[in-house]
């Protein structure tokens, strides 16, 4: 049955491909050939290659019964799409192969995922069954399902119980699961010696609805630079000040996971990225010891204009994680410099209460520039990106001197999207260093060497390619701009 359903899905993709529109198609980000994509799943290094799986609905660009899409890369830059790895084909995963992770044992690749079943009507979240399941592959392409490995939550009040993240701790396998008990979120830990038989160990952390949301999706737990990190996607946090304005968040807490399976937080909750579109991040440990992270570069219930062109969803660029104090830093994976083609260096004269078009254009660009705060008097100054000739379309990235914040403004970023996000700039800071990746429908901003990041989808027209430097009510002083056209890999 599984093989039949995989064939059917591949056939559907092949039929639809010629109809796909490419106006917003990303050049160097992973997105599904056609259909829908959400969370990254099963990030793993297997036989010399990085494998990325993802939540996928091959039959339409809407969320539906989840499959696991699959791609691999030898260098984190060039990606090859592979056949779909998992389709919902059995009674226990009938309505979806939900998110999960991957591990390698003796040259066999194992996928651990959540089998989802609607017990009432489809989409009725109050009547569901979720179980944890195992599949494996010896060639990294074709997967055999081994069925259910955890058939019920540890307590009857828990119904939502999903997104297993498995890793080796000492001699045993540990699994972290996100759960919802009543209206409160939980992080659960299971243990196993063989991946097939699991025992419930602990509720590692328990939250309360008011301050922690109602569900922690897509947990990840790993050691980083001497601390443990609990990375997760909380649902139900309320906006507060500048924080938590996306429908759901992607957050982390530092602390220590002890041998009895309890996570003792040592620092407050922080948002991981500060743009509009970043969710369900997961990590893998690269062979050279780097902790690499990908997220779904979209958000639930947001406009997705590419649906009209038969595809939607993308993953962020891979990022290298590090820790400084109680904060994580995210830098673009160093391999990504291989995307660079021709280079432009520009000196930008002081801009005074004006907007000055720059001699660099493009939809696929990497840009490095510093904003000189000490030398500037403007209320706002920065860059307008992906500008149309008439300037009606533009995506703004600027320093707001009154609020002392760096602002990403996509009020005029093209079809569908809107809204503003920002990060704080400390009173002592005299410069802001920006590294920006533009793809046809995305912007990723790495601020001050990854101390903050802002990731958002934008949907400008294909011919909105201009860049300007601007300053409002005063002078804006810019460091030299360095820009690279980036390779269109048509992934
Ligand atoms: C997170 C999530 C997961 C779930 C998956 C279903 O975005 O809701 O909790 O496994 O998406 O597609």
C-alpha cells in the first residue's frame, strides 16, 4: 500500500509540474517541486550527504494529509530532490505522517515520526490520535515502515503528543516530544536501547497556559557550547511589547537536562528569529561538530501568493548556531559563499533627507553593509530593497533612531504580505553590521554577525529589482556596500 501511494503522489507531482508558475520561485532555498511544504523533518547526515525531509502535501498547495518530502545535498548549497519518503498509508498514520527526526545506526537511516489520525471530522483538533512511528532505509531513498513504537501518551489527559526528536545520550536513545495536557504545554522524554522499544522517562518541563502557551511543537534538545538548549515552537503565546507578534513563535530556553530527564532552565525564553516567517526550526550535528539549523520559512495562516502558482512553502537557509551568554547566535552556513557570482563594491555618499538609487539590482543577492549610527542624524535611515521603478513596491530595512530599533518593513513588499518587525539596538552601539540574503520571495537579515536575525517572505513583482539608500529628516551615513549576485540554482 505504501509503495502504491508513493507512486500516486509522484504521478500527481509530475502531472502538475508543467503548470507551476515561477514568479516567486526561490533560487537557492529548498521548496517543494509543487504542492505544500511546512516543517523541516529528519535533518541528518548520512553517508557523506545532508538529508532534509519536510512536511509535504503533494496533491495541492494547501496543507493536507502529510507526506515526508525529501532532498539531499553534499555541500549544503546544491540540493537534489528525491522521491517522497513517507506517505500516510496505514491505520496508525492514515491522516498524516507528521513531523519527526532521523538517526543513523550501523549505516541504516531511521525516521521517527508522528502518525496522525482524525477521530472526529478532519481538522477537529479535539478528537485526534497521535502515535510515534518508525521507518528505516538502507539506501537513503526507499523507506520501510516498522509501525508504531509508542502507541499512547503517558497520561489520558494528553491527546496532542508529537514531533519526536531522537538523539543518543550515553548508551541510550532519548526522545523529546511536544505535548499538551489539558491546556498546558509539556516537554516529554522517552528512552530506548534499540529505537523499537521505548519507556516513558519524564515530563522534562511543564508550562502553564498563561505564560507558556498551550502547546510546544517541534521540540529539539541539544548541547551547545557548554549549555543545553531546548528549542521549540510554542503555540498560544500572547504578544508582549515587540515580542510574539507572529501567529506562533519559534523560541528557545537554555538550561540543563539532567540524567533523570528533567530540564532545568537557566535563562528566560527568547525568540529565535525576529521576522515574520520562521517556524518549527530543527537542528543536526554536522560531522565537523557544527550545530546546523533549518526552519520553515513561512507561518501558519499567512498569505502565500505562490499557491496560485501550484506551490508554497520553503526552508530557511541553513544556519550555524552558537551560544553567547544566554543568547543564541545564527550565522549563515559558511558553505553559502559558494553561491556568490559577480561582486559589486559601492561607496555610498552621505544621504540627506532623500532616497538615492544604488548601482546594484537583483532578485538574488547577498549584501553586506554597515549603518553608521554615530555619524547619522536621520530619524530613519537604511536600505529600500526589491524596489519597483515607481518605488511603490519596496521592502525597507532601516534604523529607527527614536525607537533605537532596526526595522524590517514589508508594508509594500508586494502581493499579500504586510507588517513590520524589529530588533533592539543598544544605546552604546555606534554601528549596525548587516548581512542580507535576498531570494525571489524571501529576505533573511543577519544583524551584527548573527546576534539577531529577521526572516520574512516578500512577494514583489519579478521586475522590482532596485535598491536605494534613504534617510528621513537628516543624514544617513553608510559604510561601503558589498553585494554579490547569487546563483539561481532553481531548487
Ligand atoms: C508544526 C506542526 C507539527 C506537526 C506538523 C503537521 O508546524 O503543526 O506540530 O507535526 O506541523 O504538519
